[in-house]
């Protein structure tokens, strides 16, 4: 009886490792491949609707720094200590991060069918560790991209904070306070 439980756990872990490797492959070189771009378009439609939006899911709309067109992508909103944050699971070179920086933090967040103009302020690396840990707790799709276990102690997260940009979400007229 015990052997069945052990082999079931072994198989489950192997499946999870395979799924994580597949997820990393879909975003190799920090960009989504063609399949993942289609999935992201579907997610944008789903997360922007009133009916099919998971609790932490949203759509971020930001002006493209080169195209000048509004781009939309699915994101996970992380709550921590009464504030809301966006985290880049692909690091500082992700397109949306560079677009937000070029737009001076101005963006629109769509949740449950409502669009809200927001100001995004980058959180300094020394304040990101707890937010990254919380992000991994609510964003299972990001776990293959961040090399720390979601249950790891805070010092493990402190080692990688410079690799993953975090933005605090505020209203467009709200002063962006320090954490």
C-alpha cells in the first residue's frame, strides 16, 4: 500500500516538472511563442469579461513604446499589506515592463468588466521579497519562471529581487507612497 503512495507522488512530481519545463519553453528567451501569444489573447478576453475572470486576474493595457498602439496582456494582481502590485515573471526585459516605464507608469487595468486608469510605480528591490513570495502564492503559472520555491524563507527571495520588477498599483491621481 505504501509503495503505491510513493510512486503516485513520484509520478505527480514528474508531471509537474514536465509542465513547468513546457511553460518555460513557451516563454523561452523572455518572449511568448506563437502558441502562448494565442493563449494570452484568449486570456485577455476572458479576464476582461465580467463572467470569466479569476479573482486575481486582470488585463493590463499600456501604450506600446515603439508602436504607439495600446497593448493588452493578462496579469495577476497581488495584494500585500493593503496595497496591490504587478510582478513581471519574465524579468525586466519583458515588453510590458519596458512599455510601462516608457509611459511613465500610466496604464489601464481591466477587472471584472471595468477599466480603471492606474499609475504604476516600481518598487525598489529591497522592498520586493515579501511581494514576490505573495505573488508565487497567488500566481501558479509564474512558478516555473521564478527560481525560488513559494514556501522558501524570505532570504531566498531577497537574493532574486533585482531580477523581477514589481510595480505598486495606484489611482492616476493618488500620490505614490513608499511601502
